[in-house]
C-alpha cells in the first residue's frame, strides 16, 4: 500500500475519531449506565462509540480487505476473521472507562490500522480537551485542535535520568510495579488516566517514559496499537524490555511482559535497568 493510500485511510480515521469523541462527550452528559463486568466497567458510551466507529469504517472500507478488532466485539467474532487479513483495524472506543465515569477528562479514543502485525495508521482522540493526535508510518505525528488547527508534535530531548518524568497510572499499580519504580533511574512521576493520555503526555513533552508490567491488568492490542505509532512517529520508542517490537493482531491479544515507551534518548539503557531491577525483585 502506497503512502497516498495511508494518508487517505488516515483522513477517514481522523473523521471517525472526531465523531466518536462527540458521541462520548454527549453521552457523558446523560445518566451513564455502568455494567461492572469482569474486565472492568462498561458503559452505554463504549457501545455507542464502538458501533459508530465500526459502522463508519465498514461503510467506507468494507470487510473484504480489512479485518476489525475492537475491545467491545472481539469475543463475539471468530478470530480467523481478522487473523486471515494482513490489514486490520484495532479499536478502543473508550480508553480510560473509569476516568470517563468519574469525569476526570482523562479518557481517549484509539483507532489504529496494523499491517502484518505492525501499526501504519493511528488516531488517538482526547475528547475532553478537544485534541486529536494522528500519524501515518513515515509521515510524523500531528495534533489537531477542535477548530481545525494542525501542528506537528515531537518528543522531548531530555536525557538525564533525574530530569526525565515517568507517566504512571492512578490505579493498576501492583506491588511489583511499585518496587520497580522505587529503584528506577527516573524518579519523577506524573499520574495520567488513560494509556492514550499517557502517550499524549510524552509527545506533548510533559513526560518522557511509560512502563507496563503485565499482571492482572496486562494491556491489550487496542490499548497500545494507536498510541505506539503516535509515539514513534513523534520520535519516541516503544518496545519490550528486551528491545523487541510489539506485535498486534495475533491469536492472543494480550501484550505480556515488560514494555517501555520513551522519548528515545536513553531507551536501551532504561530497558536494561528495568530488566536488571526486575530480575533482582523476582530473584
């Protein structure tokens, strides 16, 4: 697929991202119907945004050339529907459901297109602040405001550990993660709700590092596919602790193991340190 085609797909994804953002904001004004399922709270907003995204992508692009993987529907469809496709849309209609319910503003919409297990188009919309981040492979990352203003974004150049800021969750923090953070070279922490919001903080230069340890709340494909490309096209890096890339649209959609996102300046040494500290903790 040529660059022009990626740009056309990105244009569609941007419009869908803004549309989903509007649905989430409108639904938030009404009474939220919360179903606390095993995987976390689900609201009518998740379903409404999910239906809108899928229906619009289906109408524009069909299902012959593209597979679809969304948090809301992946258990309802045969895995073969997406595993047989080389191009798959990976969607999280509402990243940060708890934040959405609590009305903190820290929630996002993720829409990514992956080709052969790697992201090539990405949109992360942050509805409460009226910002939408978008990227296509090889074309950089941009942020679009509600008024249509578009500007490129680039990660920070901070490279001294004591100056680097780690963006972390308010919830989802295991004892093992806390032990890792106590010994991690970068000690300044900033709490942000959704994963899309965390990566937005890095590309906006408000933070520099994000770590994930799979535990009871290991991230899934839809948590990471769009944020990863937004970060890497803005100059950052996102890998497993051992430096290997994240792969998407496999049978198991859980991203196991230690993952590290950064502004890229000291990525390898931070990965090495995280591995060393964990080995000592687990020893």
